[in-house]
C-alpha cells in the first residue's frame, strides 16, 4: 500500500520510520524502517500526502536530492499545532510536536527550541532550524491523531482543515523558494551602490557620498552634527530655534531650514547602505541567488516573514540587481486591490461583491457607485473601513461607504467591537487573533460572525505592515487591530491557496517560484514559458478565491509584468 496518507520521521543514521494511516490518523499497516529517507519518499510517488513533524526539518533534504523527491502535498504537524493553539485561545504556548505530546499526557511542556541566530557570512545557518528534542515515532502518531480530533471540534471543521492544508502547502512553497533562490546579480548591485553612495572607504567608515552629505548637514547647522543619530539632529534643530519631535520625513519636510534637504537625502541613502549595502551583499547572496529563509505564518495574521536579509523591503533601486538568468524571464505578479476584494467576499455584501466582480480597477468602479467618480475618496473610504479611520475626511468617506455597503462595513465594525471587548476573532478559514492581555480567553465570539477575522493586532504603518503591540490593554487599539485582521488575515489565507494552485499549475514546467510577499509573487522561467506562467497566475488567483471563500462573484485579478529585471516591473 503506497498510496493514501503516510506519516514519516527521520530515523537513525539518516534513515526513515514511516507508516500508512487512515482518515483518523491511526496506522493501517505495519511501521516500516528504511535506511534512506530520500529513497523512502522516492519509492512512493503515489502517496497523496506526507505527514511529518516539520517541513523545514525534512523537506530541504528531499529537495537537495532532486526533482524526483519533490512532494505534492504534506501535513506539517508543528504548523498545525500553532493554528490549533491559537484557535483554542492559547497562542504563544510551545508549538513543537514534543510540547503537543506533553500536553496530551499532562506532562511538563518543553519550551520550543530557539531558532539559530544568523551568522554573517554563513548563509546556510539561517535556514537550518535548531534541532528539536527527539520524539518517539509512536508519540508523533498520537499527536497527529489528536490534532485531527481537535480540527473536528472547531466551529467550522472543514474550513479549519483547509487552513491547515493551506499552511502546510505554504511550507512546501517556502522551502522550494529557498532552494531555488531569487536571481541576484552581485555586479549590478555593486554598480548601484557605487552610483548612489560613491567610493567605499576602508574599514567601517561611511562611503564618500554619505560623508559629503554629513558635512553639508553640519555646515547648515554651523556645528558638527551626526545625521545618523536622531537625538543629535533633534538637539541641533532645537539650538536653531526649531522644535521637532522626531526625524521622520513627514515632519522634516514641514521645516524651512537648509539642513533639511541634505538630511533627507542622507537618511534615504543611509538606509540603503545599512540594509542593502556591501556587507549585506557579502552575507546574503551566494552563487547568484538570494535566499532569505521564508517563514510562512510568521506573523499572527498569517503573513510571511523571513529570517533576515530584508527580503520584504527591497528598495526599488536595489531591485536593479534582481536579473533573470540568460534566456529566462521574471514574471512579476501583483494582486489588484486585494484587501477590498477580500472584504467583499467575507462580508457577503451584495453591492460590494458586485463591484469586486470585475477585474477592472475596483476603486474606480466603487467611486462610480458611491463617490461621484472620485477615486481617491473611494480608496480612502475602504482604507478607513479596514484600518479604522476615526477623524477628518476619512470619517466622512467611511460614512458614505457605510450607507452604500452596510453589510461590509458592519462586518469590520463587529470585528472591532469584539476586539475591544477582549474576545477572540477569526479569519474566514479560522486563523485566530491573539487573546487580549488580561482578557477572558473563553468569552467566545458572540456578537460577531464565526467567520469574522482578526488581525495581527499591530498599528499599521504606511506600507500596510504592522509593528508589535497586538496585546495592548488599550481596548480601542485592539479594536483597530481586530478590524484589520478580519481582512488582512483572510487575505493571507487566500494567498496561501493561490501559491498552492500556482505551484501545482507550474509543476510540469521549468518555471520556479522564487519570491513572495503579501500580495506579490515572482516566478523565474524560461522566456518561452512566460505566457503560460502569466495564465497560470491569473487562474490561480480566481481558483484560490473559490476554494477559500466559496462561490462568490468576487474576482481576484493580477497585474503581471514579464521582465528581465525586477526594477522594470513597476
């Protein structure tokens, strides 16, 4: 029996321990031991789904062995444990398989092993998880079977099982992306740095252009000022009779002083030097590839994070170093207006679903319905609903949106109210928000739809990301967090299924998924496969929409560009 579902773990000396299991997770055949884990997988191509402790632990070994060891589907026990703990209001408890087994048997729960620290100049260490405490194979089987029961006990078992399958699929995509790497031309990167920053001085001193700008700032103030030290800059402005609270761009741009222009230029170039300069290039790029070490579900909204390298914040100018191999192309695809389309799907607001039922620009269609053709006001209204605008023109725009699309706005309003009251809220598939500090984790979810989503509980910055603080005791801040989570978390769930669909659609091509962030994916492919990849991306978006949210009129289109250089895509 080589089909169906198999549980596998690493045995002694690089071998494998494995057994076929039924729908309830219990063995349906004898436990088998084989001397080589890779061969154990290769010899069973008919297996429908491999169940293992951690994709990050086992799958890189299979990928290193070549395409014949590629896995179609998996179930990641530790990823599932994290989702289930959150659903049960216990987010933050140890998620390892050993911890799950200890809880099952009311034993002392071991802490999760700490991830290995990044070592400059030694990129491989970034992606090898710290070894976990050995867990007997029979214990792993127990944990898996119990997880299946816990899925069945959730409010929407089918959705929760789909979420776990999607998260597990994401772990496969992440491992394959890290194995493939994002094409990166070190010579092009160095040319950009020299163009922007000037010659590189010996030691750790600033490059020439930064040193010149620092001199200009100091000259404008009439004394030596360190532009890389915000406190020194604030003090210099104070001595010039100008009170500033910070050195943020928006605040400095309001000031009439000769130091402002060189200071802003310095800050921009300084970020490039420290975040993506020569040291970064030496540490992170190997053999023409950048491998950041993706962590699916790294934030509580389900958005991915990385183990370092600033992969999710690559400046446009540095993207000039991301160049396809000769004869190959980069297919860069951005999901169009993803969050409002997700809001339409999860709220089931008929009017908003109708607006989102076309691949055309959503904000333009929305403005024609409710904002007298003013696209900017329509966009501000949607962002106000998702992020909790409470003052100014945004509040007026939100009121107009509420009148025209009451069910959509009520959905996020209800999620915000639940967050303010300290209750757990969930994405459409069941990903769950963190509990409030000091709140009652068992209050349930009365007053909001079971499907209502929760966010990462962090204050949104200008890029739509969040900064830590979801556990704030400020009820209104938590309400803003859960208001956003309903949309952003469900969008992250959709993205996982989109990646899974795209991975399957390109499985028979030479194309490789090489980059992903939030609502953008890059596929590296031979030039002749580009059209097929563009079509696969388009189909994957709509298929993911149907699988995630059911049959709705909502479309999930992409803007795609086929380019040789990433910087040319936008």
